[in-house]
C-alpha cells in the first residue's frame, strides 16, 4: 500500500514537505487524490502544450471537486493523516493553488487548523510566501544540476509566471483574509534555517527584506534566467 510520499526539497537539509499522493485506499475526490491528479495534469500540460489557460482551468476544476467533497459532509483527509505529513491546505499553498486553498477553507475543520505548523515552523501561509515552485533553485541551487527536480519545475513555469492572477500572491491573500497568522519575521527565520545552500547574496537580501515573497520571487526569476541562458549557451543557441 502506497502512502503519502515525503519529498526532500532541500537536498541535505532537514526541511521536508509532503506532496499528496493518491493511494489504493483513497476515495475518488478526496483532497489527496484531487491534488495528486492536479500536480500530474499541470506537469503533463507543461511537457506538451504548455498552455497556461489549460493549467489554470485544471486548478479551477480541482477546486470545484474539493468544494463538492466538502459540501458532501466528508471530512476524511482534510487534515494531515500522520505526523510528518503535510495537510492538503499546506500542500495547496506550497504548490501555489489559490482556488484549491479557497475551496479547502470552506471547511470549518480546515479553517480551524489554518495556522498548523510542521516541525520546522512551516505554516500554509509561510508555504505560500516561500513560492517554492518559483524559488527552490534559489533556496537550494543544487537543484539546478538535478534534471529530475529542475525539469518538472521548469516546464510548469507558465502556470506561475504567465498566470494573470499570480498564484502564490493570491494564495497568500486568501489565507490572510481567512485569518491566517502572517508573521514575516517567522517566515524569514524558517527560510534562513531551511535554505542552507543559498548564496551569501541571497541570504543578505532575505535578512533585510520587508516582503519575503516579493524578494525571493525576484531572486528566483533572476536565478532561473541565468540558468536558462547557461543552458542555451551550452547548446550553442546563444553565445
């Protein structure tokens, strides 16, 4: 029987985040199953058409499915099932799925746990601030040399960078409107503790940042552009 897959996001760092994976016991429409299918769908779209409109539609449909699940009165899987796992709300915030975040918060049970944190102090709000699908290579530059981690994130970038509604910013706003504690100092502490591989320059900018989300997204975009330029030069596309 498969269980939630714990994915190490930061190489040798102790910072882990759980990505929901459907298992044989998942009922159709549980948050875990919906999130797993959404992650797969956006990745497939990124590998094929790269159509941001289709990616946005897929996220909206997933949110509708979760709303229906909650409206049915079901509560299975709305919170983390075991210690060390991420809740669907934390996962949705981490992935940058604002409509899914909003859908999950229609549950009083989920809303009551909106500020739940893992052992590193990561809350759903902090997960949204980190914007890891746009910044992981800034937090852990070694990811750039690992095609199995870098390529899946690279092909899904249109969802984040070409989306008329910036996903992470919107997820953060939704969480704040729902009553999530927004402690930027704590977010910076968690980032600085977790991102042991970040550059000295990045660390300095994070320490002086007044809006960590904006800061790390800007650095992440610059780091990604540098990496793409290097790859193009290596391929002989540009000099």
